[in-house]
């Protein structure tokens, strides 16, 4: 069985985001870029499934310009067998990304597709669901535990009411949450080995993917500064302050 894992290049989660002075976007000049944290967890889970003998190959895929090859090489260093870059200079919306993934899925015929539940740059949380709909296969989103049982998978999901366990037939699309696992640390020898692993580049145009329904962001603004708090002497004063602010 093949496992296909989608990864995205994003600003590292430790970096403090700065909005450009004209509000046209986020300042990425000299900023550290990394694999989306949720996607790292997805890849770690795929590698653990392979190491347990339940998969033969793990393939990482990313959609974007040549700069995303750095993140693909990171995925190869973690242990993925192959990497595929769907090359495009356009920023794509989730539906277009899902369509691109579908073309690769049809070509590779994986038994499982694992994605992060969302990307930390846009927080859309849509690609996995859209891919499952386009592929006409079951989906299990926000997964915190995954167990394979032959031709099916038992998935524990994090939902508003707590935890929910469902069973889906394979092939399926799984999107993972933060509590799924702890990604492994990439060592220097693994980075060197990753340079010799295959990385295939495919143009988005060659996949004949329809890119439409594009949304435009007209303005970026930083969050407002938090107001300075006040000290209160007792509970009655706290209640009065809350009433004065219209919170009670």
C-alpha cells in the first residue's frame, strides 16, 4: 500500500508575523519557512504505519514554486521514499489544491491519503474534505488516533463533545490533529540521504487542473493591541468592572 502525504510551505510557527506597511500581505523577507506543523504530524503517522509493516511506500507532495522543494527535502529526510512537486507560481485556493492532489492520487493509486487538518497560514481546513468529495472516498477529519484493520481504518476524532471513533473503508482521506503524535527530529545523515532520493516536478498545467473560484484578499491588518489590565481589590469590584464594560 502507498500512502500519500500532502505538505505545505508556511512561515515557521515560532516566527512573529509582521504585516507589510501598506497592508498588502505578510512580510516574508528573511523569514524562516517550515513544513506546516499539522502536515509534519501527518507525515510522521504515515512513516509509523510503514515502519509497522502496513505500507510499502510513503510519498510526499506539495503544490507551489521551486522554493517548496526545501520542505519536500525535509519530508524525504524524515523518511519519505519519494517527493512530488506540483509546480505553479499562483497562490491556489483549497479547491484547486484538492484537484491537483486528485490527479496525483489517480496516478499513484494510494491506499491512504493523510493531510494536516489545516495550514497555519490560512486556517481554511478544507483541502482534505474537498479531496475526499472529488475522489468519492470516505474521510475522517481531525484525527488524534489511527489504527489500520486490513481494508478499513479505525479513527478517533476530536470533536466539540470530546472524542468520537469511526471506521472508514480504505482507500480514504485522513486529516490529523495536533495530538496524533510527536514528529521525529531530522538528523544530519538523513538530510544528506534525502538529497539522493527522487523528487519529481510536474507542472500544474500538465495535470490539466481547473483553477477557478479564486478569492482575493484586499487588506491585511495585525490584531489590535491588548489593553492594559487593572488590579481589583475584591470580587465586588471585579463584578462592577465587568458590568461597566458590558460583559455582565
